[in-house]
C-alpha cells in the first residue's frame, strides 16, 4: 500500500461520508466492497478508526478533517475549549505509553485518540508523550528516514529503498535505530524531487519536498509508529572549502507539536 493509495482512499471516503445524500453507511459499504483489498491491514484499520472517530465524536470535538498535504494531523478540533489537533490510533502499545513522559510542546495542543482496534470504540484521549533519553533525560522523538535507492555490490540498482525508524533525542541529539523497512518505489525526498514525478513546476522546492514527506508520514504513521513526529533524509553537508563536511539527517517534515523541541538536523555516520 503506497502513501498515495492510502491518501486517495481517505479523501474519497471522507468526501462520501460528508455528503448528506450518502453519508457514513455508504462510505463503509464502499470500503468493504472496493477499498479494503487495496489497503494493507494497518491502512484498513487506521482508516476505519478515523471514520468511526469522526462519525461518533465529530460534533463533540468540532472536528474538521486534516488534508493529506501540509495538514498532517488526522483532525483539527476543540478539546475542553482549547484548539487541539487529534491523531487517531488503534495500535498504540498502551502499557508502554503509560510510562512515557507527557510532552507539552510550544505549539497547539495535540491529542492522541486511542480506539479499540476491533469495535473502534474510543478507549481514551491521551496527551502526546515520549520516552526519556537514558543519557541526558531529554525526550526521544520517533522519526522515519527515507534512504536512497539500494544497489548491489556491482552497482546494479535493486529498485528498492530502505527506510529507518529511529528515535532522536531532543537534548543530546543521540540517534537510536529501532526498525528498518524495505519498499519498492518509495523514493527518498531528493530522488522524488530529481525524478519529478507528478510535480507542479510552480510549487517551490521546499513545499514539494515537504508535501512528499507529509504523504510518506501519513502512511508510516499507520505502518510503524502512531506517534511518529518527523520524516528525514540522509544527506552530506559540505562545511569546508575543499568539500569536507559531515553526513547528517535533515528533517524535511516535522510535526508542529515538536517544533522547537526536536533538532532540524542531526549529525550521523555515512552508513545508514
Ligand atoms: Zn539525550
């Protein structure tokens, strides 16, 4: 399931559910008849949870649906008279999450709506929380890095890219690798820019890269971590006149909730 597939189906189903002549029951019918088979299991459960949350709590929390570009949260709304963004999850490791330290960012309030993955009833509305760094006590923020294309040792393209799920400490900038994925056709941010697939030339480079990163963000949130906060690239930074420099992870997209608390770049090794 690609990010485009997920986002396209999400747009269609929310637009059907908002249509007074069709509504939620039509959206659920379409999901079962047509779209379920186009999504993977995480995508299906994630999208069903979003629809149910919107149906049952839309009025209570004054929810508006977050788009798939730029607006990264699933919904914007109000929680106890305060403007709040909501992300919906069903697969949060709740026991582990309870040990995390609540995180109050500088931006808008940000909540996680936890739903039961079987009946999609709301279990709880939680504050964003992260584990603590053992070295310095800072918050560890989960992020995904979209690596460039894989080649074999003869230099032949394998037509696949790896993605690394890691945690970055907002204090000492330590990086801890947590998981690794391989996908066909999931380009790095720079490859996507260079190949220019479906790109509009009038859109500035920064926005293009950000939109691409947000679209990857949405599907990786479903796939690997419901409190994912950033999407990054592995790049070489030239800092010397002779071409010397260092490798770093640049975060092309960062959730507003952690803006100012999470570093924009972290130095790392050449090999990732
Ligand atoms: Zn630290």
